C-alpha cells in the first residue's frame, strides 16, 4: 500500500481555507479513482513551541501505479488544479510505502 501525504502550512485565514478545503477540495479528492481511504488530521499543537502546520491529509492507494493513474485521471487532475488555486504555495506533497 502507498500513502500520498499533503501537509499544509497555516494559512493567513484559516476559516476561508477550511471552507474551501472541506467543502470543495476534499469532495474532489474523494472522486479520485483508486483512492482506498483518506484520513484528515487538523493539527492542534506541537510538543515544543508553536506548529507551523494546519492540516495533514493521508490518501491511501494499493500501489504507486494506482496512485499515479488516479492522479492522472480527469478527477485527479481536477483536484490538482483546485489545489493550486487555494494552497499551491502552502502545501508539501510526498508519498511512501506503508509498512506494518
């Protein structure tokens, strides 16, 4: 299993970000072919000091090929385009193999 992680820094206006993220972006992500599961974490603190992060999304796929196919689909491209309109400068994306 592969996990694609989107880590978002705190936006200037968290209410505006949250409305778009939860009402527009996440419904687009959920339409991505091959997506097995999505977990969203609202970051509320850090062990030491203030955190610079606001939200983390973890999206699970069966394989890298499944993730790439989903991201290349019309639904995946729509989600990527939307991401760039509201958080392109605030998100870090990475993926990795899930081990147990």
